[in-house]
């Protein structure tokens, strides 16, 4: 713009970053004024998303491939109901490929000395959890974890980190995640319960529920047989013994037949021939 207050008219540069001309997100981006122009770039700890054009939080933990491999290994065990078989973290977590990576820092310190950052009451925190970048370090700039910029060292997958202590003394402990709270098995319907040791939902057999499947999927019921049956209960899969039972349409339970009664089809078990 032209400066009309000077003895001689001359042009001065406009700071587009401060004048509002430049459009940028002050949380994730920074604007740098240049002569006749300006430049917008992502702040430290963020990276440009080539699809959206926005600056996304940089996952410092994922920069080491071993971090993702560890998560995948845990998710596979969880799907197969074998989380309890994983054991101590040193036995199953994938070793970092880069000791100076965020994941490598967490693994190395926890493996060498579990109380490196905090006190003797702290548990080993070998895993890496991504957080928004903070130049001060972890836990709002706590001096013990000044190197935690954009990440925190946390407990192994399948457990959660609990923080205690004070501004001077920090204590970290690892607790089992409440898998049942995440699964919300009762919301699936009547008879569903959570099997914590398997990390999955199942029908409550102690109360007489069995799992069945219809067009809508799996459900729990106390009915031993229904019109939907085609194969009979799991204990009567052998077709040679199918003629020895019949479905009572009133009680919806299997019962032994008498005489020459036999079942034509399990899904037509209310229709029988007596001889």
C-alpha cells in the first residue's frame, strides 16, 4: 500500500497474516509474511493432507513400523479371544525398528528401567500413544518427560494408563481395560453377557440361554426348538436319531416320541404322524 504520511510517497508491505487477508488455521498452521506475499505451512507436529488440504496431527508413534505391527498383533489376539494368552509385554510386543523413534524411546526406557521417568511406584510404560504436539513435552511440560513431544509413553495394548501423584511426583500404573464396558453385550438383547476372559459376547448358559441364528443374525433364547430349526439341537445332529425326538410347539422344547412317531422336518416339527 502507499504511505501518505511520509515526505515522499512510497509503498510499504502489507502483513497479510495479521491483516486477515491470509486464510489459515492458527491451531494447526502458521503464516509467514513475505514481501508482497505470504506463506502458510503446517506447524511442527502436523502434516499436510493431500486430499483435504488441511494440516493433520502427525502420528509420531506410527513413524516406527513396529508400532502398527504391535497393534495388529493385539487386534488379532482380541478377535480370536486370546488376549489373556499374550502374557508379559516383552514376550509379544514387536521390538522397534528405530530406537530413536517415539515408539523406540518408550520401549527402550521401559525395558532398561521401568522407573526411568517417574518413581518406584510407576509401572513400565513401553507403548506409544499419539497426542497433539506440545513443544513443552508430555503432561503439559512436566520436566520428567520433556522429550514427549506429540506422544506419550503408555501401557501395553489391552491395558490403560492411570496417572497419579502431583505436579512434582508423577506415578503411572497399568490397569486392564474394561473390555465388557466397550462391548456393551446387554445392548444386543435378552440373554447376552460378556465373557471378559475371551473378550466377546455370548449367551448366558447359566440361565438357560442358547445362541441361535435367524435372518437378522445371532440372538439368545431359552427355546430349545422353534419353527426356524432345520437341523435340531447340536446334540442331535445325527439323522438316525432325529426320529427319536419331537418339538413341542407349546413349550418349545425337544421331547422324546413314543410309538411310531417321527419327525418329517425339524421346521415342521409340530406336524407328526402317529402310528
